[in-house]
C-alpha cells in the first residue's frame, strides 16, 4: 500500500513539474517581409459599393444595339419623347396641309405662321420672329399642322435657318390666312414646282 501511495504522489509531482516547466510565454516574433495586400472594397452605410482604388466609379454600361448571341439587349439609358402632343383649345384655330415639290413630299422642314402687321406707311408686312411665331415641322409625307393658333392674320413662311421665304399659293396667289377662334383651315396639298431645297432622289 505504501508503494502505491508513493507512486501516486511521485506521479503527481512529476506531472506538476512537467506542466509548470511547459508554460508558454509570449515572445516577440522576428520581423518578416510579408507583402501588404491592398484593402478590398467595402459597403458604406447606404449599401453602395465603395469606389475602387483608382478613386472613380466605373462608367455605366453603354447601349449596345448589337449584343452577343444569347444575351439580352440593353435598352438605351434614357429615352425622351420627340414631341409633346398638344390639346386643341376651342378658343384658338388650327391650320393644316401638306408640302410637296413636284409631287414629292417635302419632309423634315420648318414652317412658321408669321403674323401680318401693318407698317408705318400703311402697307402690310409679314413679321417673322423665330422666338414667338408659331412653328411646325413637316413629317416624312410632307404633312404639317399648326395647333392653337391665336386669331389673327398670318402668312406661311418656309424656314431654312440661314434664310426664310414667304410662301405663295402654288399658282402664285397670296397665301394670307385670317384665322378666327375655333376655326380649322385646311390648305390641302401645296404642290410647288420650285422650293429653295434639293430633294434626295
């Protein structure tokens, strides 16, 4: 029995000695040449990705009308209507017609309704003011419509930006219109033999 107890005491003593001698003490590691890595992108408070290291956000994906096969085509970033439709006002007038050159429609040209005013000498002149005169553009078939024309006397002006021309009737008569409220004037097909333009054949 005594040997057994002695062995147990000796074993406990040995274990204490082993464990007390094997304590791990922190030591300073030698410096190493570990390359530093660049920081990765993180999310900010609004959950938007942080800018890349270059300091600029990537450009938005551009519109590609010819996508790779099997991919969905991207739509244009912005699409704006070409014209805002007008609602006819019953207190105003409407003038419509079509512009032709030797039976061919004259498309995409600018027309104005220029007000006829009386000059100081008593004569009448057509006063075109591109900032105030009523404007219309012919469609591909040469059709034009002036909507919401205030009552008054007007001449039809063909405008080329660099110069403008007061149009007559194709037969040579004056093309002066007196417009009243809630009146619609249809000039029909104005088919000219000559205009200051050249049509593509």
